[in-house]
């Protein structure tokens, strides 16, 4: 059903992405593609993968932005995937019931067996989180790796989204943002985590942590000139060579 | 937004079909046209053909057209589903009205009831179509108060122009009523579209690269590196843009060929027929007016998509949405 759950559990699984430590290596995007090409929404079709104009479905893409100018300017790497919003218009616009938000944990998913491929959900998402699979004729999106986080057949340490487990700079965190005591909620509170495009009212679950303020750069070292020249042996060498 | 031919043809054809259906149904309900097999077959036949062609066209852009029946299920939340339900529900009074118009000498009250139901269904379906676009917050050119009136007026203008031409061809005195309605709707559409274009030119979306990234506190935000060198679905679907000078030329075509020309032709045709000239010229002028209004509506609908900007493109280098 594309109406939102009337009695959500209060659990809001999602990601916290640290724009301070992300180095823009795209490892999360590659790990996402690798896992999900065989996961819940498999396959993640590529069209013309070895040709001149390759294109394909990805759930996670890394943009890089410049913010500010001059010494205050920053280059910020910006991973973006589905934010699993509390008010996901992508779900409510769906005419068939293929898009849904799970009452138990808030994950937004697509049922590929009932999706008619009308693409309206991708228009309703302000963040560009949904990508159409031309080959399969259905819409696809980040599943928050439902097939990892609940998977009893893999070690417990691996029961996190693929993007989180692979991130070499620990810029991605996964947890329950509906629980104020969770590690991710405390991280958001401590670092001033924010929503993307809050003005649209989608109330995304995923949060972004801002780049930390940069420490003022140390003043440039000033060359010291000794009055009367260097002392001792070096001074003698200097005086001899300076004649 | 990418102007997809199937959606443009669908919205223009079904808008004109519902407009024609509503015009004939109201004229019948108020007794201005009386049951007539030829008029019923051609008039209601064309309205239902346009509606059906439009609905079939809309399924062409689906990834799985064979699952389209599922779109009737989510009317509680989805305007697209409501549109599907309203479209199918409108067939019932429309086909019954066409049947009594062609086959029986039905009592006036039955025609009045069916006519009012068919007209209400037609208006409701056009409103649902428009609300699909009106409800999309990421597209500020659509998420505003002028989107629904635009769809209603374009449907009324093209439908009444068609009704005028058909009624003139059958020598019905109601053709002047339909013609007057067409002129009024074309004039209203002219004013409405100019107001719409002024609105989208002068207002900018609340979302900016700064709000999209949350980095506005640092300073002005611009794309440094896109995620990949090629294009993706989002860029193809939402990254369409039309050059300013082309948009302005197309707007002038809509105003002149789509509204002013047809209104003038309908007025001339009514004037000629009121002076007792042969009805043939009225039919020719009326048909040309309806054809021009439909072409204008196709160009207008192309612009409606091509000029709309989506917030997703803020992540791909767009400076405004």
C-alpha cells in the first residue's frame, strides 16, 4: 500500500554521512553496486557497459562540491543515496502499491513484481535517489541493504549496509535514528547533523555531518637573520666564503 | 524535465477529448442539442476516441504496460491512480449518453442526468491529471496554483473548438453557443498561460545548491566534480533544458497559433453564418481553428515539460531549480 504506515514502530533505520572525513574515493559506490548487483533489487543493469556511452543503475553516487571562496573555501565530497524519508512522496505518488515504506523500520522499498515503470516516483523524489532500470522496466533504489542488515547467514559484524562496511575513512555510519540513545543519534547531536533540502518537508532519516571548522593556519615562518653572522665554525666558513 | 512524446500526446488528446465530451454533454443536458444519430456518432465518437487514444498513449511510456491495471488500486494516496479511476468511471455515463443520443429517443431528464455526470467526470479527470504535476514539490514550475487552471482551460479551449466545428458541420444552431464558449476559453487560456509564464520566470525555487548540500554556511556552492563522466537516467529524465530564445519563440507560437488565431477564426465563422452566408465557410474556419488550437496545445504541453526544472539537477551542476 502506498499510504504511509499509520502506526510506524518508531524505529528509523538510516545512514549518517560525515562530510568532514569523506575523501571522495567512491569505494562506497562500488561496494554498493557490487553487493546490490546480486541483492534484493538485482540485477543493477548496465547498458553498453564496454561501449562508448556506458550507463547504468547505481544506488549511491559521489558528487564533489566547492563551497565558499578564497581561504574559507572547501572542497567537499558528497555521497548521496536514498534518504529513507519520513514523508516519502515517492511512495504516496505510486499508483500501484509497488513503492512502500516499511512500518517496522522505515526502510523505503520497491516491489519489482508490481512496479509498472511509470517513473512518477523518480519525479517525486527531490534528491534523485531512484533510478529506472531500462532493461527490466522497473524503478530501483537503495534498499539500505535489507539483505545484509537482516541476514542471519553472514557474521554479525557484516550486518550493515555494504557502503558502511567498506568506507575506509569511516565517513558512513548506520543505525536507528529514531532512538535518541543510539550511537548515530548521538553523533548527529554532537556534530550538528542536518537534513538535505529541509524546505521541501520530506523529513529525511539520513543525516549529513558538516565539515568541521578549519583551524586557523599557523602563520608562515619568518626567516631569522642573526645580527653579526653565525657563531663558531659555521660563522668562520660563512665569513670565508662570503669574501 | 524531458518532454516525452507519449505523455504530451496523452495529456493533449485526453484534455481535448474530455473538453469535447463535457461541452457536448452540457449542451445535451440543457437541451441545446437534441438526440441525433449522426451528431452522436461523430461528436461523442471523436471525444471517446481522443480519450481512449490518449489513455493508450499514456501506457506507451510504461516499463510494464501489461501491469497497468494495478494503477487503479492506490486512489487513496496517488493522483495518478485517481486519474485512472476517474477516467474509467467517466466512460460509464459518457458511453450511456452516446448510446441514448444515437439509439433512443430518450426522455430529457435521462439525458440531463447522464450529461451532467459525464461532464463532471470529464472535469474531475482533467483535474486529476493536472494534480499529478501540481503535487510534485521538487518541480516548482508545476507545484503552484496555476497548473490546474492551465490544464482545465486548455482542455476547455480545445474541446469547445472541436465541438464548435462538429456542430457547425451538422448545421446545429448550438454551434454558435459552442463557438462563443470556445472564444471565451481561448481568451482565458491566453491570459492564463501568460500569467503562468510570468510566474515561472519571476519566481525561483526555494531549493538551491546550498540547501541541497547543506553547505551554504561555508559559502556559495557549485559542483566541482560530477559523480561520473557519462550520463545517467536522472540526467536524461530531469536534465532537459530548452534555450531561452527557443522557449520565447515557442511561447509566441502558442499564443498566436494556439489561442489568437483560432479565436479569430471561430468569431469570423460565427459572423459569416449569422449573416446568412453558406455554412460551409463556418465549418472550414471552425475545423481550422480546432486544428490550430490542438497544435498550440501540443506546443504548450511540450514547453510545460521542457521549461520545468527538477531539484535533482542541483546535484549535477544546475545553479537553480
